[in-house]
C-alpha cells in the first residue's frame, strides 16, 4: 500500500548507485532522486539523467520480497503483460537492487484521460491479465495464502487500524482477521496483480496501460483485483465511472459481498 518509505538509508542509496553505475559505466556518479511512494521496506529512486528509469532497492528481510517481485515481474513480462522492463539486477545477498525502465505515461489516479477512455483502458487491461492461464503461474495468491500473510502481520503488530476504511474504523485487526477467517468464500482463480490500485497502473497518452509494483502477482481470486480497482475508480471518478468499468470488464453480475470481503482483507496488508 502506498506511503512514505521511512526505511530509506545510506545502504539503499549506495546499492542503487552501484547498480546504476554498472549499467552506465561512463557515469561514475549517477543522479538519483528518492521517491516517497514505495512498498514495504524497499526504497525507490528515480534516475534523473538519461532514459526514464527507476531503481528499487531492499536490504535485510525486505530483500526476499524484492527478489520475489523480480521473479513475478519477469513472469508477467514473459506472458505479454506490460510491466517495467528489468535492465539489471545486482544481488549481494544482504541487499538487492533492480534497475528498470519506466513505463511511459502517468499513474491512473492522476491521468488526464477522459473518464470513459480511462475506465475502458483499465477494464481491458485487467481482463487481459485475468485471461492468462492460471495453471501456468507458479505464484500463489489465493485467499487462503493471503489470509495466512494477514495473520502474520496482525500477530506481529504490523497492522494499524487507524488506516482502516471508515466501515472498519472501530474494529480491532484481530477481530477483522477472525471474521475473515470464518467467512472465506470460494476462489475464482485467475492470474491477478494483487495490488491493483490506480497508482499501480500506468496509462500512456494513447491509453495503453501497464502495471507496476507486481510483488503480489499470482494465482488468486479475481475479486482481489476487481474489488480494489472498482473501489479506487469510484473514489476518484465517481459511481457512474465504477459502473462503466464493471460493464467494460464484463462483471455485470458483480458480487458486492465478495468484493467487500476482499476489500476487508486488503485492510490487513
């Protein structure tokens, strides 16, 4: 989930500069700008010279998650999904850096496209992703797996209820988790993004979409993506836009109860 990354440190910047210098051998002091929108314990830097690029870096326990993101991003790229092209990876055991080409365009939450064009592009992008053969995908993002991950976060005290949606404002994380565990619906398995917010979808001026932050991509329930993206569209563009999105995706029988379940599960990430 997006937010300021307080874990950015000198080790992150050193590794980011090293991986960029290895790629741009003529530039001994590459120019980097910290990005304040990131995921988990990873640090993200924008390269401010040359072609538009980003470096994502993680050290310690967060390095495992970044290795997983790299593997999932590469799998999606190999199946025709528009994701950042990975230019170089520098893995030093205790830290890892990924240099990637930027996807041309703007995050969908700040896109200047008209609402009809935007929701059409988002719906088609998500539908194409969900049409990939799930049996070929080696990454497990089923509801059971995500519930286990949520339980780990709750037990570790990593869930802040102050960040909950107003509908869960007075609910303790452990109580929300218990409710979700007792009401788990059946999975409708597709290949999903796993964190399908508007900020994680880049829209080009021509309407071409691409996905970023793919560390939770895998086999899972389509409503993990569908509910989250629909809710984000409604928040940014209104109820009518949300309805247009569902129609363009082909979700005329949208299951509001299941969508609410997946949104509540997302609270624990």
